[in-house]
């Protein structure tokens, strides 16, 4: 029976990102790109572009709309205050999987005070 090496990969062995981030701008603003930073930027993308297939980071107003703190609809066809729906759905599944034994009201676990203060 052989024993597998369970040592995590070193940064030099990090996977190649799916897209190449805009390196010139990053060198100017963030310094040298390391393999780990390159992988992270390959996932997040160099720009906050919802069309490029990478993760999209909400801006403050979009996050506030998603959490029912600011008026208006969040992006991507989501509805105003949809965070409460996500809370309820997750709570339901955690009960189904036996990780929780009762429903918890969203107001007991969600706190939007930082969003309110930042607006």
C-alpha cells in the first residue's frame, strides 16, 4: 500500500488562471504578481465585469438593494431584499440535512447596520 503525498501545492504549482488579468495596471497599483495573486485575479477578474464569466462583486448600493437597505432592484434580475429569501432557503436546507433543528427568523441573524452606516 502506497501513501499519497498530502502536502499542499506551493504557490509555484498553483493552477493557471482561466483569464489573464490586466497586468500593467496591477503592477502599478498592487506591486508584483505572485502565483497566488494571479489565480485569485483569474477568478475575480481584473475588472468588475458581469459579462466576462468571472465573479462579480456588488458595489455598496447593489449590496444594499440586495439586503433591503436601499431602494431599487439589485443587478441580474434579483429582487429587492432577496437576501431574506436566501436566509430562509438556507435555513430550510440546514434543517433538512440535520444541521439545525428549528427555523430561525432572518432578523435574528442578519444585521445590515454596516450597510446603513456606509450609505
